[in-house]
């Protein structure tokens, strides 16, 4: 019923809309025609007014031509009082433009020079009557125009002009425009071709400039001589109908303006009445339509009820008794679809039971995620692996990922959900009991065979904690000395390579110390290798204690050691090397007495070579060679000393600085 009511209202709205559109076009065409006719009548009447005044001045000019006596001209003007019904005043000039007579007499107007005025130059140049641009009268302070005709001599030479001053506020020039009525808001106006308003119902706009071409293009065309009509913007910004005609003798334009709302006002009333008629008709017809539809839809209600009972399990099929062939076909189709649905549900339940059994019995951790990335299922193996209780919600699993692994894992997870690509990542996971696991997560998108749409992700999870720990131990053993726990040659050279790369990229200084033990051989030969190993371990501890935590200490083999000092200058490295020399000199090991043999104490000293990376170095080998060479030079200086060796400058020998006891 609601649908019928809405459809009826839409039909009514459509009919009214079409009526409104057609009515607007008809009303606009009628009003434009009326404005066009009125503008022509007004232009003709103003043209007659201007022409009548020009003819009067031409007759007066014939009377006053060939005479330049000011007194005679003043007397003749005084006899023309009847012309003051058409003009506010009369003036006569000589050939130079100086006013030599005026009536009525206005103080200061006689002898006034007009030779530079635009109307004087136009009269003298064309020799034809001319209407000036508007100006404000000095005596009356009112807007005026000057209508003037030339005075000619017997040979046709220019002797000046006779002019009549016409007030724009009175004098009958625009009486017809003042009496015209175009509704409440319609109006007429007159403007010069130069764009000055001569007449407007709003007196404050007289002598003002007309709107620009961008604001009213039609008016701009009319100022160029066009006559016609159209729709454009009015002075108040409202759109309205416009019609323009030319007043050729004065080079003026008359325009009629009617706001669009005023033009369409009668149509709005008609549409409003028509709307109520249609609405009343709709209200009267709705009860009848309701009764007819109720009767027609009764079998459909029975069908709806039986379908609902099938959904609730109260019946197995729809049995509809109706003569409507379409409804019988719908019920038969529904029964067939319901039979197929029941078969599919049975198969689905069997498959779900099988899948649940498989997932529950597999020792591999498995999960299912939806489109939003939420875990919707975890099998028992995964729940046990992650320490999640069976009744807990698995939705916040990602919060237990290690903070360092979380951003990358979640970015890849969202990418896999969005693109359907494979997810494979190793990450650290914190169980609720604070145990940290290394997990390998491998998931794939489940795609439909038809349409290629993804249903989510299905994945497996492996606990690789033990494997990662074994790999970490292997990596540590590969780069560390098993006796001292220091870096071995391989680990030391890798860190040298890293420091050298930083030096090449950012000019970060790094220093290198290489040394071996003085007097170490007697410890091995006399005390045995166990005593020698004990000495090596003690030296490793002392050296590691003396250097910074950011420095790298290595035992490169035998009694050869190395120290890498990142972000360290040669001066600092020299100080550290000397502290190492002094600290190691205090270390001793004692060979326990055997029988009559007394205990013997052994000490060692260091011969240290110090250098730093140079811009001329192309590899770490150059720095290693300098430090090794400096270490040998320290031995040659008597051992227990420090030698600092810098890279050789171009064309010079290497600098050598020795520090020893």
C-alpha cells in the first residue's frame, strides 16, 4: 500500500514538474515578448522627446545664426520663454566655445569657456546636433544633459552652437518611463552608450556606472548598439528577463528588467492550486486502491506464511491453493530449491564433521582467519602451543607478538588478506606464562573456484624455538674463540668490514690495536699448555674489562689479539692501548710446586701496534698490515711498548710514534 502511495505521489510530482517546466517556458516567452514590445515603445517615445527638442533648437539656431552681438542674442533668448517648458535653460556660444548669451541668466555661466568640452568638439567636428554626456548643474545641483545644435554662417562656417539644458529629474523627457508598471519589482532604465545611468527608479543610481560586462553581458552588448532580449543578472544579483532598444538621436539605450520570480509568480499560484487538486484526488483514490491490492495480494500472504513455516521447520514443503499460475510456479520452484538445500546441508554437515576430526587429531598447529584478519578457529594443537585456553577468544593473538616483529608481521598479514598472496614469516611470540617462542607461520588464501573471490586465510604454525636456538649457538661458535669467549679471526674481520664500510659512507673514525704476548712461550714450555690457557683466559678478561662495551676484542690465534675501537680517534686509541699494556703487565700465573720443585710465577707484557682507517685504504688489509707492522716495531723497541702508525701521506714516509717503559 505504501508503495502504491509513493508511486502515485511520484506520478503527481512528475506531472507537476513537466507542467512547471512547460509553464516556465511559456511564461518566459510571453513576458519577453511583452518586454520587447514595451522597450520599443519606450525607445520610440524618448526618441520623439529628444527629436522634438533637437528640432526646436534647430529652429532657434536658424533665427540666431549670422549674428554674434551678445546683447541682441540675449534679447532674443529672453523672448523664447515658451521653450523653457522643454529646457531648463538656453545658451549660445561663439565659434571658440565661449558662452555669449544665456537664459535664464545664471551667474557665472556667461563667458564660460566650453571649447574643451566633448560636446563642443563633437558639434564643431560633425556639424550635426549632439546630446552631451550627463553632468551636474552648478546652480540646480541636479543631473542634466545638454542638447545642442550648431550655428552656421552664410557660407556654412561654424559660428558656435545653441544649446538647451535638459534636467534628468523633470522636464518630461522620461515621464513615460516613470509611469510604466512591470509588477512590484520590474522597472525601466536608460543609460548612455558610454555606460552612465540616466534614469532609474532608484534616484541614487543616476550618474553611476552600469554593471560590468562580466555581471551583465546583455547590457554590455546593448551599449555597443545591440537590440534584443534575454535572461541575465539584475543590479541586486537576482536573475531576470531583460529587453533593450536604442535611442539613436541621443546614443542612449533603454532597458526593461523583470525579476524571474516576479515573472513566474502567476505560474506558481497555478501550480499550487493544481497540486492541491491532485493531492485531493490521490487521497480519495487510495482507499479504493488499498482494497483492490489487499484482495490481489492475499495468495501472496499465504505463500509468505508457508515459507516462514518451512524456515522454522514446521513444514517441509509449500502447498499453495490458488488459481494464479505465477504463484504456483513460485511455490514449485521454492519446493525444488528447498529439497536441494536440504541435500547440500546434509553433505555440508558430514564434511564439517570430517574436517573437525582431522583438525582436532593433527599434531600440527592450524588456524582459520576471516576477511578482517581475525582468527576464527584454532585447533587443539595450536591452542596448546600458544598457551590459549579452549574457551578463550583468539582475537587478540597479535598483541602477544614480540614488539620488534609486530609491525612487519601485521603489514604482511594485511597485504596477504588484501591481495590473496601467501603469508610466510618467522616471528617471536610471548605466551601467557612469559615463555617466548619462535614460530613459523605459513598461511594461504582460500579462493572460490567461481569468481576468484577469497574466503579468508587457512594456515599452519610450527614451533621452531629449538631450531632457532641451535642456529644461534652455531652462529656464535662460528665467530668466537672457545677458550677465551672472545671473537675469533672470522668474527673480528667481519666487524672490521662493517666498521670500514661506515668509515667510507659517513667518515666515522675507527681505530685498530693488534698485539701479541711477550715471554709467553716459556709458560707453555715449562708450565704446560693448561697454564698457558689459563694465562690467555685471564688476559682476555682483563682486556675485555679495560675497553669500552662498544669495542670488539678478538683472539686471532695463539697469543695474537686484536681490538677494534669504533668511533675512536688515534689519540684515544693510544690511551686505551697504554692502559691495556699496564693492566696486562700485572697479570700472573703460578706453576704449582711438584715434589722438591718450588712454585714459579710467570708474567707477560704486550707489544701493541695502533692505527686507524685512512681515506687511502681500499680494504681492511691495509689497516691490518699497518697495525701488525707497528706491533713488530714495538717488539723491536724492547717489547712492553705501544707504537702508533698512521697511513703514509703522498710522497712521505709513514709516521711512527712509540710509547714504552
